[in-house]
């Protein structure tokens, strides 16, 4: 049985294909279209999934969409009517989008895919919940799904056992943790649905001195349920801004978006304050959920589950023994959840699937890479059959302070580069943080970098007991303290607050990347390297060999590895 999941028309469109309940292929549309956060119908992603499986659309038994368009349309209509006439422009913009395109999802699916089979719909937060639970190793689990908004729901909690997921309580739009955080993202001068990571990275540079002011915006109960004072917000009635004049009266003038290179103490304190309140809400919800369900395992999903600082605090403060978050926890991952929910809960599928790694995206052969390089007249060294020599040369280059574009195998699923589409450097050289931020990524100097560390050595450097037991650690979804004794060894990845967003690397899932780090550890004494996504600011992570070379040639990287091919400047 083949089930194709689709998510699109908000942000981060994606497609995922299951064969008998097991993931065959999954990718975001942006990787193929080269348009960051591409929200359009994922025709390229769907076509690639089918091609990878060696099938046509005629072989697909069911196409599943990750939310229910008519329910979402109902919310938009009712919200706009409730805030009219201030919502007049938002209403006009929404109607143009929905009546012209988004509402007619079945026709869109059939037209774009040439499909005449069964089409199913799964509610937005059920898709999120399924994307975590049905990928987890658990047979039962508590469920926490948190994002901006789905149809009506912004936060959902419940439990799951076997093939059944029950979302038992919810908080509805306009009250939303995700939209609260996004309002501060906009206030701090960053792009909504893109700059939330920047807020998280800025927060450790400040102090949570304005938590009391944030509490004026949101009333939080002991069980984590919350209520926003909508007088401070505008996202429910205007397409132009997330926050209102009253918000500005409370917090002052918004940070200039053009001032991304600067780090004013006041705005860092605001970032620290919204991060602290977000953590407060999530930890309270998780503690309450642990008490209500009595279950030791927690599955998290939704865009807020990409807040890796909060994730680790939930794991160690809310009372759960285990937490699972799959790498594409945001909207892109909804297509996977929709497909898995349809297979397990609606179509009676029995096969259990566990996502142990993130390498599920497009892959290009050595022949394709060579053909591109030869066609463009690009000089390269071919290390086919001599991988050991290539890795040793890379170790030598890294220890000398060079920055390497590292490209191999299948693209990662989700927003994190995990050793297949990565830029790597020596985490033991403090200057590498500025080098990579300024000369390679062309991004804000306060942005932190992640370490890739051998899973069997992670406990040497990070305050994470039994690293192999933590699935989020393999997906770069935990920020944990760097041990005091290790901070001098890892200055380029140790954030200003002494933390690091680690990726634990497993030999069984990425043997070549593991071997590179192992060899680097033998040469340097530290079994970890700096890892950041292989892209420039404002661009998607590279997908093809051509993408990798064009990005390499426009940056300050010293060398590019594409499989067994080495290109240097």
C-alpha cells in the first residue's frame, strides 16, 4: 500500500511517501524549487517521492492532506467578521487566496498530480501528533502539539496507545504560543516563520528583565493553559503586523530590521524574556500532562517543538523519562503525519515505523556530480576508492582552520543539516564562529553554531546523561550545557550562556560522517566538529551538486566535498 502525504499553502510545503507504513521518501518543496519556505503545492516533491519509489501516481492508494481546509476557512471567516471593519484588508487578502486556490484542495491535488484515487484529510494538529507518535519507538505516549495555528487549534494535548491518538484538550486561535513568540520575532526585527531561531539565539545575550511585561500579554494558569490579551496583538485583524500600538507603548519602538548586525542590550533582554515565558508555559503544560496521563513518554510536534532550548528543559523538568520529536516538527512534517495517521488509524495498517535518522531526501549519484563538474569545467580531485585518503586530507584542512562544504548521500528531512548537507569547521578554534558567520553564512554574528559529536563521546563534553537514550539529540533538537571542563576545547560551538545544540552522530546511520569526526578526534583530541547548514543567508539548504557548488563559489569556504570529489579554491 502506497500513501502520499501533502502539506502546503501556509509555509514549508512538503511531501512524504509511505510503502506499507514505512517511510520511503520525504522532502520539503524548497529543496527542489530553491525558494526558501516555499508554500506552493509541492509538485516537485511529490514527483521526486514517486520517482524514488519507482512508481507512478497510478500506484498510489491514497493521497492525504495535512489539515481540513473548510474548517480552517470557517475560522478565517468568523475571525474576520468578529474584528470587522479593522480586518477589512485582511479579509480581502484572505478571500482572494482561499476562494481562488486554497479551498479547493481535492481539485488541486487531482489536477497537479493527475490523480483519480482516494483523497483524505487529517486535522492539522492530529497530523502533527501523528508525525511524532507514529515515528517514535513508543507503544504509548503523552502528546503535546504546539504551533501558531491549524484550523482553530494552536495547542493540543492528549495521549496515544497502539494505533489510536486522542487529542483531549486544546487552546484555540487567537490564543497561541507560536503567534505570541512570532509577535516578538517581528518586534525584534526578524522575519516571522524564519527569525524565531534568531530570537532563540539572541536570548542568552540578555537577561529576562521584562518577564513581568510579557505576563501583561498572557495570563498563565498552573496547568499551562493560557489566555492572550488581544489588545496587544494585531495578527487576528491585519496582514501587516503581529503586534498593536499598545504593544509598542509597553515595549517601546521595534528593533530596526536593518540593524541585524547589532546586538542592543535592551532587545536581547526582551528576547530572553519571551524565551523564558515560552519555557514557563511549555513546562507547565508538560508537567500537567505527565500528571493527567501518568505516561512516562512524551511525543512533541508543531513549530514550537523546534525550540530546542525549551525541549531539553521540558525533558529534564516536566517528569517524563523519554521525549521524542521527529526532525521536521513544523508544518513541513505535517505531510508525514497525515500519511502515517491515514495508514495506521484510518486504513487499518499494522506495520510500525520508527524514524531513527533524518536522511530521507533527494540523493544524486557520483556520475551526476561528475557530469556537472565536467560540463562546467570545474577542476576536482577524484578520490573514488580512496575514501580514507580523502578523510585524512579533510582532517588536515580542518585542523589548519579551513572551512569545508560537506555534501554526501541523501538530503536531511527537516530544517537541520545533520552531516549530509553541512558546512563544517574546527569547533576548537574560537575564531571559527566569526569566520563562518561573517565570511561563509553572511549572517548575524550572535548566531550560535551546533556541534556534531560522536554519540559515544557526547557525555564527555555535554551535560546529557546517556546520550544514546535521547532521540532529539540525534536531530539537533536539544540545547544542553557544555561541561565546564570542555568549554575551552569547544569555544566555537559554546554559546554565550555555556550551552550547545548538539547533534549526536551514530556510525550505523551516517558511517562516513562518523568516521570523519573520529579521525578528527584522533588528530585533535576532540571528537566533535562545528556543523552548520550548507546554505547562505536567505536560501534553502543545498540539494543538488550544482546547488552545492554555486553556494561554495559565492562564499568563503576553502574546499568542497561532493561524495568522493574534492574541489578547492
